[in-house]
């Protein structure tokens, strides 16, 4: 470490950091194709944020430059992991392509559904028994679909047109958008804005390098979600859960699972005090600047592959199950061992 504390930062020219940001931005443009101006502005922010995180955690200039080089090399690889092949349309005869164009522009949804349909099939559609089921059962069926698939059910019939807007379970993943972060963000924003003012039961969110994820998590919490699962793509840096954008404060939250996030005490401490119903807490591959996990309601605690900047103290008198697999975590556990099943790997 050079000179103690942050002295090396004082000697690092601002222009050097700007060149690093530009280099990261150019590499990201190849890893995250973004043709729209909005997408390019978003990638610029990602590059700035990534540089700032590395700048903040590096112990000296050598480590700063090494981390930057590794990230640039990672994104510059010939087969970037962040690039997922998009399905290509199979070659079709010219007459069939022409027919499809005519269908796309002239036929209504009803025409398309009715085209070349046998009479027996039409009769079955008239007897739509599925749509006669109560909302609760249809919502249960939707719970097995992704949010994108659930939204598409609006074209099935008039009965289904708005049903998806009150679905109590949302499973939203950027994987379903080919890592198109702009299109994914617009979908999530529209999805949440279109929802009826109903409570959420389950909210599962998988993103990649999107700060807006904090706002989406906060939206779920404010709508009384019971089960909250968030995953930041493992191929990216841990997402900082900004306390200015979200607050873990809910009497309804019973299960919280987070993967690849960064949490400090300003977010994590209220979790222990203001979530009286929380029974399951799962922390995977994340970074924490907290010294204590304290909860009277917690029954299951999993800490797997996490890094804690401070020694950790666990105070959970009603804990039944503890799984601790974090080699860099020094932990003090204040519990009655006769009441808890523990699997600890240090």
C-alpha cells in the first residue's frame, strides 16, 4: 500500500481516470450492442460507475490499474460471455415471406386466430372453460410464467386482457431480452406502471449493470411483497443497493434472497429492525460492510461466498438453520446451538 490511506488517489491525475473510463466505454460498446443514443448514454454511466468502484476499493495505484486491465481484458475477449447469440430467422421461400408480410400488415388478431381453423376448433374456443376459472386460479397458472410471458396472455381474449396487471407473482429476467438493457428497462418500467394497485406476493428480478434495479426493488417492497429475490448477473460487478433509492422496511417481507450485491450498514441495519416477519435470509456472492446480523424473527440464514469487510456478529435467537460458507468471514454466533442446525465452512 502506498503512503497509507488514499494518498495514491491524490496523485492520480483526473485525466488518467477519464481515459480509463473512455477505454471501458469503448469495450462495453462491443459487449453490449447499443445503437440508440439512450443506450450509449447508459453505457457511459456504466463505464463511469465501474471505474469509480474499482477506484474506491483499490488499495494502491498498482491494484487499481491491475483491476482495470483485467476488466478490459475480460470484456475484450474474442467470445465475450456477455454476448448471447440471438435466434435468427430461418430462410423462407420468397412467396411465404410475402404471405407473412401480408398477414402482418392486413390481418387483425381475430383474423389470425380464426384463419384456417377447423369448425370443431372454433366450437372449442367458444367453450372457453379456462377463462371461466376464477382470477385466483388463473393467477396461479401465471405464476409459472415469466413476466414477459404473462404479459403476452393479454391477447388471448377479453377476459385475459388486464388479468396480467394484477398477477401477484413477477419473474423478470434480462436473459429473456438477449442482454438488451435498454429494451429490458423499458419493459420493466412499463410493466410496473401498468400494474393494478394490488399487493405483490413474489418478486424475482435478474438484471445486469442497471442502477434502476434499486427503484424496482423498492417498488416491490412498497407493494407489500412477501418473497423478494434479486440477482445481479455474476458476470458483472456487485450492484450497490443504494439507500437513497430503496429501504428494506416492511412488515410483510418474509423471505429475502440476494446474489452479487453490495450492502452497507445504512441499508442492512434497518433490515434487522424494521422487518418483523422476515424468516429467511439468503446472501450469495455479495460484499457487505456490516458488523452484525440481528433479528428475532429470522429462522433460516444462508451466507455463501460472501465477503465481509468487518468481523460479523450473528444474533438470531429463533434461528433454526444456519449455512455459512464464506472463507473470508470471521463470525461470532450468539445462539443456543441445541436449537439450530448449522453447516459452517470457513
